[in-house]
């Protein structure tokens, strides 16, 4: 597999939340704080992983997984790591008899939207003006699913 030394995910725990937040800051206009990660981890439905180059946090309810956030550190993008994270999640979903993976992505986030299309997600709905941008304007969210 590509980039094995850059992709060694471990389950996200409270001790990782500070570094998770630092990675998140490289990818989002409104990054999650350490406290946001810690609060999410208190929920029994939250499951996350972290590697030295990225994070993936999901919510698992019954046989569905929702991707809450995914971020590859900006220094390590375009090397196939985003794809590796998703294939890692597909393997987890399959092993745990999950039926569907869901997510929302900004219509303006072409790297992420393309990544999801490439890995087999399809559009199922749109949410109008769902995301607020740094300049105060809004853009639509695309809701996507992948059946496992
Ligand atoms: C989206 C993200 C996770 C992709 O991670 P990555 O490791 O760079 O992606 P990969 O190298 O695995 O690329 C896989 C595919 O994604 C798409 N892609 C990735 N970067 C892209 C870019 N800059 N422009 C267009 N498409 C892109 C392409 O389809 C690519 O396949 P290709 O290399 O055959 O063209 C990364 O850009 C990121 O962390 N962004 C900031 C956080 C974010 O937006 N998260 C998603 C929120 S919904």
C-alpha cells in the first residue's frame, strides 16, 4: 500500500485531541478546538482515528456511519492519503456489518467532492446555504452516501 509510513491510524482518544485540533486547523476556515474533539469523544456514537498526517471522525448509529470530519494535514495532501482513509473506513464498515456511509461536503470543496466521487459516493440531496464561509456568505452542502 502507498505511503504506509504516513498512514498508521490509531483510535482517537482524549490524549490525541490537541494534535487532532492542530491537524484540523490546516483544513478548515472554522477548525474544531481541542474541546470540540473531547466533547465528541464523550458520545458513545463517536468513533475516530488519527495518524501523524490526518484524522477521521465518524458517528456510528445502528448500521450507518456518518463522516463528521476528515482532514489530511496540508503538508501531506495529494499523495493518496485521503483515499487511504476512506478505504480504511470502508474496511471497518464492512467488518462491522454497516450498510451505509453518509457525509456532507461543501459544493465549493472540490478536493473533497472529487475524493468522494472517486471512492464511490453518490449525491443524494443538497442543503441550500448550509455552510457559512469566512467572508460571511453561504454555500450549499452536498449530501452523499456510499452503500457498503
Ligand atoms: C479532501 C482531502 C481529505 C483530500 O486528501 P488528499 O490526501 O489530498 O487526497 P488524495 O491524495 O487521496 O486524492 C484522492 C482524490 O481526491 C481528489 N482530489 C484531492 N485533492 C484534490 C485537489 N486539490 N483538486 C481536485 N481534486 C482533488 C482527486 O480526485 C484525487 O484523485 P487523483 O489523485 O486521482 O486526482 C484534503 O484535501 C483535506 O484534508 N482537505 C481539507 C479538509 C477537508 O476539506 N475535508 C473534507 C471535508 S467534507
